[in-house]
């Protein structure tokens, strides 16, 4: 998180401040993080969400669930690169075809 702020980006600051983040493949993410993400996602349903997690004292906390998530180049795609966008679009296509559209 940005220093003295609850979000990763502190847009209200005179200077641009960003907190740290880690982009990991799911198989490298700590189990406590995956458990928290899956529990939060189960509540909101089957969609495209950004779920912000903070780990503190070996516990994972859900900070927010974004129903209109940012997918920033160099952040969310740090592991998969361009393949991430292909996977997202393929899922959109699969869902449209399933609905007969």
C-alpha cells in the first residue's frame, strides 16, 4: 500500500506514490492468499474481478473487490505477458458462445 494510505496508488498526493505489489502465478501464491481470494470471489459470483489482498502477521485480508478491475501493463500481466489478454478474451468469447451470441 502507499505510505499512510489505504490504496496501492495515492492519487491525492502531490507526488505520485505507489505501494509494493507482487504478481505471481497462482501456483506460487501463498495458500492463505489463494484461500482469501477464492472465498471473496465465491461471494460475488462468476465474473472478472480484481481482489486486493494485504498480508499482515501471516494472515490475508481482503481489502476490496473491484467489479471493474484495472488490468495494468507491467502489473497484472507481469507473469503471463500478452498471454493474459488472450486468456481473458478467450473466456469472454466462450461465455458469449455459451449464450448463443
